[in-house]
C-alpha cells in the first residue's frame, strides 16, 4: 500500500514513545530500586547471570561468587534460583542464554563506565541496573517504530494509529516495554517484528540476506525461550491463505525452488542455538540439560481457563483488550492475508503458553507474540472504522480499556492494592478500578465473606477475656500474660475453642481477637491464620480463614475480625483456632470473641 505520508500513525507512535519513556524514567524507574524491585531481579537476574559469571568472575561452572552477590543485592527472596546444582557439582543456569546475548552491548557499556563513575564493577551496581533498564526501553522503542512500518504494509494509516495506541496505552505491553522491560517479552516482541519484516521482504524477492536474518532471528528467539522455536512457522507458512492440498503443495514447491535461502536460514538458526548446547556441554558434560526442574509443559491438559480467566493472573482479566484479537479472527479470515502463518502461530503459541504447568506466570508470556496477534486486532479495527456509527459507539469501550490498563499499571507498582499471589474474585471486584480501598478489604484475599454494613441484633456467642481453652495455654508465657496465647516457631497451633451455636435467625458470624507482634511475617504462605469452622456433629459445614499479617504491622497491637456468611445448611457448633503457618515469628493472641448478627434488609 504505497502512501506518501503516514503522519497520523507517526504522531501516535511518537506520543506512545513519550509515554513509555515517562513510565520508565519517572513513574517507576526500576534501576533506582533495590532488592527484588531492582531492574536486575527475579527472572531478569537469571537471564543476566551468564554475563557477570563469564566476563567478571570467570566462573560459569562453580558460581563461587553467587553468595556474595545474593547477600549484597538480594535480587530474589530465595536461594540461588538463577541456576541449579548438577550431580557433578557444577551449576547450570535455569534460563537459556538468549537474553544474555541481547544484554551484552548494554552490559559492556556499563562495565566500561562503572569504575570511572565510582561504582563497583561487580555486575550489579547502579550502572548495570540502569543499562539493562535503558536497553529494554530502547529495544521496545525500536520494536514499536518498526511494528508501525510492518503494519503500514497491510493497513491504512488511521488503522495503524489506532492499533499502536491500543497496544501501548491499553494493554500490558506498556508495563513490559517501559517498566519491567528487562524481562524477555518486549525484547522478543522486537525480535518478532524484525522476523515478520524480513519474512515479508524475503517472499517479495527471495534474497539471501533476508533468509540469513530470518535464521538468526528464529535462532535468537529459540535461544531466549525454547518454546519460541515455533517462530519458524511464520517464514515457513507465509503467503498461505488456506490448508487445501493444492495450497500445501504450492508452498512445498516454493520452498524447494528457493531451498538455498531456506537452508541458509536453517544453518544460521542452528548456529545461534548451538551457543546453548556448547554451554550445557561445558558445565554438565551433556549436550542437553533440562534446567527447569519441576516446571514443564502438560500437552494433554493445558490450563486454558486458569491461564486466560483466573483472577489470580488471567491474561484476559488483566489485559482484556486482547479479547479483540480473538474477535478479530473473523474479519481477518474474511479479508486478511497470510492467514495460515498468522493464525497457526497465534493458536499454537497460545496452546503452549497455557500448557506450562506454572500457569500463574500470567499474560506477560503472550506479549512477545503481539506483533502476530495484532494483525487480527488491526483487521477488527479496520472493520470498525469502515462503519462510522460503530466506531463512535465503540470509542467509549476503547477508553475503558485505556483507563483499566492505566489503573492496573499504577497499582502494580504503587500502593498495596495489587497482590500478585493472592488475587481472588471477591478481592478483585472490591478494588477494580479504584485507586484506594479500606485496609480491611485485604481479608478478601483469603475470605470471600466481608460484611461492610452496619450489623443488627449483635449476639455474643463466645465471651472475651476467657482465654483460649483455659488450662491449655502454651509454653513461654508469664503469669501476667493471663489469657494470652503465643504462637512461634515451636508452638505452631493453638488449641481449638469450641462452643455451641445459639444464634438462631442470624445471617453472619463475626470472630474477633487482639493480635500483637514484634516483627511482621511478610511471606504470604507463612502468615499466621485465623480460622473459623462451622460444624454439624463431626462434619465441617463451612470453613473460613484470614491471614492475620495482611492487617497487622511491625510492633503493632490490633483488634482484627473476620466475617462468615452463615450457610443455609444447619450446623450446631463453632470451632475457632489459630495456626502460625510455619513462621518463626512470635504472635500473641488474646480477647477472642464471637458474635452472630443479621444485616439490614436493604443489603444483600
């Protein structure tokens, strides 16, 4: 589509670039943060670990320096997650080396400058953190600019302008291109953009230079994430618009006709991938090593529903704009080109992402495939813009996507509303779209029952100040502690407080106790639990729990309550107890009381 001027898409692209730079440098500059919020932390530290190991410490095998770096910079909350120990005593990196290859120019610049700027040349000081963040942003901007050039070969300028605005402002691409840009996803996004551009160019002229670039890019994608070996389907299936035998035969004949180019691509891809094979051979003595330990693909039972729709991390829950990619398949099938390559990659990649057993890694795993998916989005945008009434009608929907993505990006990095591990349906809908929420709603991460109205007809079922099963107070208590219970490393569980239920006609139960701690437990799965069970004879009718430290801070004494919506099924007794969750942090508990109550008639 030869057009002299693409001013609208160019303006939108520059505006998006400004937003990305602002987000990276001012909204949440990761290189200025420490520990697990630093630019080189968590997965990024694993991708990156090859570089200091090889070029600074000269220790790819034994990792003798790892403990000093982990103690000083704390890139993870756990032990050496960047690699695993082999039977021969050496260490092998968990992640493949593709990201390290792409980080190398930025690492080199940081290493050359660190000493002169007065920073340790240890691979993790401020210049290295900045280099990885800046490198990710630069690669993202490059990918966005060339993605625009790619789309302009297939769609009108106004369509491309809308697509770019949606991509950057209304999807999770904003976060991974600007803030968490050390992650692999935006780098691979740019790799896919260049793969598509070179595939288009190759099928126009079948020049060897494009074939070589295709091979290098497929190799780099595979070296970064082995499952991205499916990127080879794009150049192999390009130009096909159906899977009828005649079309398959024609594609096969074309490949044979230009076999030299395809062979060159295979050789180049193999050469790049061999970097990982030689590394594995060097550290382990074997050409192939599976370094992901308990993580793997479940081809027979992919987690489509959990990966896509779960409140914990569902792709379309936290980036709902991408629903348009699925809707856009219909107009793309009707008027799009290269249907087989685009849709085969789209669907197969989605299947592989959902098949990974650690499905809660979330929608970030789809970001690198957006250059392909957004062909379907662009076809939908084109169909909408061709109908002005429909375009105006759907404009508020686009603005809603933009607001939602802005809100999500904010709460990811500021405040404490978003909890990566504990998002539940009840909690999500209580905070959705809100910039602030009462601290009490944190209990919804564990317990879907929360009554926020004014209780009526409160009936005390279990009196306060009676202690917790008198005569069974745990050890390490002084006489003056009276009716206090201590949970700590050695005393993990409380006795069970049991009493008959006498709250006929009530709709809710509220249990409350006073908690005191010296040091808060921050690890979610070790937080002390406050547990209520409703019992019928010896069977549990309903159980609810909250993690106390969600509401309790360091050196704080606080009354904390939890609600239970009473079931229609009858029960005759209530059991209340506490569990320290495996934590070694001491927690003092006293003044347990339990009340039944009803709600106002106009509340549901």
